[in-house]
C-alpha cells in the first residue's frame, strides 16, 4: 500500500467516524433527519473521495446509493443477553491473516429474531453485527453476503444508551466487497442470518 493510499484510507475513516458522531447526536431527537444526513454524506464520499470502494468503471454512472426511505418501525433499542455458550469464528483476509471474533452477546429484535453480537478479538477490539435477511441475494433485494449494522472499529456505531444497543436497520449498509471484489469482508454467520425480510437500509443493485 502506498503512502498516498494509506493517507486516503485514514481520511475516509476519520470522515466516517465524524459522520456517525453526528448521526448519534441528531438521532436522539430526529432519527429521520440523522438518516437523511447519513445518506447524503455517504453518497458524497462514494462519489468524490479517492478511497471510495466503487470501481473506476462504476464511478462515472454513480448517482447515489440505493437506500430506502427512513421507517421508524425498524429502529430498536435492545438489551444484550449473555450467550448460552461461548462461540467464535475466524475470517481469512488477504492482508491481515486470520481475524478472530468472539460472541459477546445476543440481542432479541422484535419481528426480526435473535442476532449475535460479536467482539473483534484482536488489535482495536470493537463490536461487530452483520445481518443477512430474507431479501439477501434476491433481485432488487439486499446484498447476498449480508449487510453491516454495527462495525465500531470503522466508526459504524449508533449508540448504547444505559448499556443497551441502538439497532436501527435503516442504517444497514453494504460491505466494501459488494462494490469491489478486491476487498475481503467478513460476512454474516448463521447466528446473524434471519428469515425476516428487512426492506430498509442500503439495497443492492449489482450481480450477487
């Protein structure tokens, strides 16, 4: 990785952290406004930032990410229950080797089901919650490998008031590998795969 690429990636991360800080601040009083700002900022990053995950041939035709309008029915504040048994998984990457995750807890989301919440068990730590729903891989649906709801090591964090987690599926987004196959992205394991169709958040228009 060149110095320039590393600096561009660092700037992308800083901008995403700042974006989610603003999302948490605004969503306390107006989640829909926070969502609108999130959509606009991500569209600008994808369209103009040198670290965009869009392939060069896709940038000229880019007109914005396919994100559904905000629906307050898909915002939840949930408890994190102790897992019944310890669990872990490792993800093989091309640059970082095996990345380990440990099961931190389980959140019950009404109308969706139980979702496993993971802790990145390596340098940096952080919470990780992907979700693969019943629309995954379907034409006009969601990305086949699932979407990310929380990935705190990259700044994607919606808040934890009073020790509970904010899970707002309107903010579910596609991993970078949905746009550039050169990226290696951990995808949703079985404990984060649900039959429920989640029609909000970022959709997917590419080939699965």
